C-alpha cells in the first residue's frame, strides 16, 4: 500500500500546483495526477485552502482555478518566501483576538521558541504605549507580536524598540518607497503622521528575560475611518501611496527586516543600529514638548541615547535626559501648521 504524504503536504502541493496555473481552469484529476495524490485528497485540500482564505473558483464541470488570497492574511503566504534565521520560524494568523501581545505572551510562557509570530486580523483590545488603545479594525492593518528572548534585562527593552523601529521604517522605505521616519520613541511616521507603532513588553522569568514585541501598521484604513481623536495625526499606507499594499508581502518584508536588525542587536552591533536610528529619526534636532508626571518641558533634542533616552536642551538652558518609560512627546504646535488634510 502506498504511504500517503499527510494532509498538510497534500494541501501545499495542491496549492503550489494551482498557483503555477494561476488564472487557468484545471480539472482536479489533472492536479491529482501531478501531485500523485488521490482525487478525494485533492478535493479536501482545495476545501482547506479555501478555509484558509485562498480564492479558488469552480465552474460547472468541476474545473477549478486559483485566484489569489483575496484580502486575507495567510500564514503560508507570509512565510513562503521568508528566509530568516530567527524571526518567523512559526507564524500563526488569528481571526480575532483581544491583543496579539497577550496571545504572544501565552505562547512565550508556554515555551514557544524565539521568533514565534502571532498575527491577528482584528483586535478587540489592542494596546499602545502608556495605556493607550491601538485602533485595530478587521483586515485593515498588520497587527502582530513576536516572542523574543535576547540576552538583555527587562530594563533594556528600549534597545529592542530602537532596533525594531529601524527595521519597520526601513522595510516601509524599501518595499513601498514611502518616506518613513522614526518619531521617538516608538512611532513610525510618514509626513509627520503616525502610520505604525511598536510596543515592547518584557518580563523576567526563571529561565531569563522574555520580551514580546507588538507592531501595528495602518495599511488600508481610510482617513475618515480613524477615530476623531487621531484623525488629524494618523495615516495609513493606502492613504500615503494611493494603493493598498498586499498585506502578506508586506508582512514578509517586515519579518525579514526585523530578522536582520534583531540579528545585529543580538551580535551587540549597537553602534551600527544607533547610526541608522539617528539617520531615520524625525525627532533629532527638533523642538519638542515633553510631558512627564503632569509637568511640561520644552526644548530642542540634542541627541538620542540608546541607553538613556532623549537628551534635550531645555528652554531654561539646562540639558536633561528623558527616559521613554516616563515621558510623552508632543509635536510642537508650529510643526503641525500647514499640514494638508488627507483623503
Ligand atoms: C503605540 O504606538 O503606542 C504602540 C502600538 C502597538 C500596537 C500593536 S498592534 C499589535 C500588538 N498588539 C497590541 O495589543 N499592541 C501591539
């Protein structure tokens, strides 16, 4: 008796065979002959691929045709061309979750390997820095969290924010050609509006420190869909480029970029990371207003320190360092003037 390939292997063999003929109508029996699987297994694989989100048409007579992934995020699409060392060894896409950071913590605490990634199509309680909410409507963005176990202490989590911010900004620049910048400490902006945010959470465990890096990217949100309180300050990639990018491709590019920069961080290449960070920063040299424990400070940013935070020459003439865990940065009002409304 022939030994079967296993349901998963049949599914991906059928997926690749269909993809090769994208746009062409094919009889399932022809696919079965090509993949050396039983016709019933091919039919089951087609149903499973559909359940994953692939669009597979069927016409009278039974011929089928591959028509892409619709608007769905699919783990196999994200990882198909992903060649990384650490990030994305395991990728899961959930339909709806409170927060991908919580889901990733569950994985981390039950021993998931470093680099495990959880995406969600929607979050009901997506969170941002300082207790803020992250707007996470269904199928409009990339919402994901990564389990990381670097040899860092929890108090050094800022290093992860920096390396990840560089990775996200660089992926958006290189993949989509958008002028993405880093607004200290964890915002990715395009033309001064926030397009993505990062949230690093760390815990010290008996086995060492574990971190969850959460990333939210506004991909297809239209300007009028943002809640009123962020409508003037947020943007999406679709609004900036005019065409919504394919989310699986973008997810793959983001994971690849994270893998590169996280790899450098693990090797202790802090100087290299800091140089790139300063170059992409939209905060360095700017006039800023900072809120710390209800007090307001104004001044000009002299430098960004990986270890300590923002080094600011205050208007009173003294230089102070602000740590990202205690401070909120506000754009100076004059910087926002003259910005045009988006679609
Ligand atoms: C911020 O800008 O303050 C950080 C926003 C981080 C949002 C992402 S969305 C995916 C992950 N899950 C969460 O609950 N938050 C992060």
